[in-house]
C-alpha cells in the first residue's frame, strides 16, 4: 500500500512541476493601446465629434447656440479674436467641426472652422476661451501629363482629365517664347509637375518641374532650377526662358488681324497699311505692358486709335496699345511700368468695328511685326552651376522621352479641376 502511495505522490509532484514550468514560461502578450485619433493638432478620442458645412446665411451664433454655448462667449470670440480670425468672414460652403462633451448634453468644448483647404482656426469655448490658427500638412506628389491639342491648350487639359490650371501655368512659363494665341492643331505637350494633396485630396498645383511643348514641330523645353536661392525656368542649354518682352499683352484672346502693309479696312472700305496685330477680346479684358519702360504718350484719337498708350522700353523698342476702353489706375505720361503690369482694358474706342486691342511694336521708330520680334533672354544658368544643371536636364529629358514614347504612364487627377486660390502661397 505504501508502495502505491509513493508512486502516486511522485507522479503528482511531477505533474505539478511541469504545470508550474509551463505557467512560468508562458508569455502574456503586450496590450497595445489604439493609436490616438488626431484632428486639427488635437487628440479627439474623448469628444463627441460633429462635422458640418456652413449653410447660406448661417453665422457663428447659429452654429453654436444649439450646443450650450452662451451668447457672452460668442460675443467674446467675435470681439476679442478678430486679429486671429474675423468670424464675420465665415463663408457658406466651408466645413466646420464641433468637439463636444462625451455625454448626452453635447456641450461644445471647441469649434474649428476651415478657412480653406489648408488653414483652419480653433476656438476654445470653455475654461479658457481662446483662438489659434493652424494648418494641415500639405503633401507634394510628382505627377505627369501628356496631350495633343485639337482646339486649345485649355480643352486639351480638360479633355484628358488634368487640372486646367496646368494650362495657365504652362502659358506663364512659356510667355516669353511661345505665342499661345497662335497654338496649332497637333501641337503637343509632356509635363512633369507637383500636385498638392491635403489628407489625400488633390487641392492644387505645386511647381512644374519639367516640360516639353512641341509648337510648329519644334520642341521647346523648360526645366525648373534654383541658383543663388532663386528658382527660374531654363531651356536644355541653360538659357533663361524669360525675355525682355512678353509674347503678348493680354490673355485668353485670338488674333483677328495680322501685321500687313496692305489690309482692307473694314470701316473705311479700302486697303491701307495695318502695322499692328489685332487681338479680339471682350470689353474690359486686362491689357499688360509686355516689358518694363516709361509711358511716353497717353491720349484719345476719335477718328483712329481711340484711347491709346505708348511705352518706350529702351533706346530701340517702343510699343503701342490702341482702342482701349480705359486706362489702369495710376497710368499717365511719365509713369514707369514693369513687365506684366496692368496698363488698361480692351475696348472699341476710335475707328473700330468691335472690341479688340490693336498692338504695335516699333524698332528704332519703324513699325515691325510684333509676332516676329526676337527678344533677348535674361540671366542664364551660371557657369559654376552648369554641371549640376545638365545632370538635372539629362534626368528630366529621359523622363520626358518615356512620356512621349508611352513607356512611362501619364497620371491624371480627376478631382483636382476645382482648385481655388487659398494654397497658391504653397508653390514655393
């Protein structure tokens, strides 16, 4: 009997020992807490979150009174924090968020209003009433675009699903080298550019990094490059795309009459010289100085030029702008103007059958065809930076070639065509 008891005791001890070791060696997994939910630089896990869109004729009081915010608090916000944000500028259609107490009272603790895609303002509504501005993180992604023009650059962008603001950016970059009023069918483009995203939503354009625009069968290149802390666009040889003169004095127009030594005048009904280029455009279209200079003549000629303006750019070149509706504020004889400065507005004054700008170019006092004036380039890539620049050019040229050959797929951001201006400061 004792023998069996000893064996039983031995087995029991062995089992207990194994169980003890098993329990001792078993690792208890670490409990990983969930990631905190962060919005507007705040942890919001402990709040009831209410989001909405400001409706027409809805003001700050309309948004807050239903969430136990007193009139005195609303008045304090409106009066004391205008330097941070003036609540009278709250706009219909903009998003807002309320962070409320985590109970059935839904008492608002914070009110956040989105000023635009990136900027917002936070109002603390309880123990410490305050206001602060913040900004969402902007992500830059490199996108590409290719297309062939059938009617206009704008339509080519829209038809391919690209942000139509690319057309504006491209016309600004090539403003000194390509006349975009003379775009031809089957002209084509390849573009490498930055698209800006906020919370994975496309909200605007960054820089165009490289582009090739084939116009009249000739490739025109543009590469963005920084030297001496200044960024600019250069061609494949390092020459600046900027010139002393813009290619045209206005945007979004068409050429209705070219430079000619014998043009049939639609009003006078006989042939006579027309030493200018007519740009047909709606009344009020802005007109810009194509280069820096001094206004030498400003006046009105009833039987001919109507409201006119002459700008002397240097000892060689002068330009004239005729049939203006009116002049820009501050423009008078002796006024010094800069390139791209607003000088007037398209009209139909003087001897004119419809609204247009008669633009004229003079070289050493003699009229020349504005469309054939070759303007000298601005500062090129410096010699000390040339090797670095050429490395960039070779890299971007390879990418542009892949885009043209179709071996590099072009990207398209369909929902980015609604871009508005608030993030334009982010281009740099």
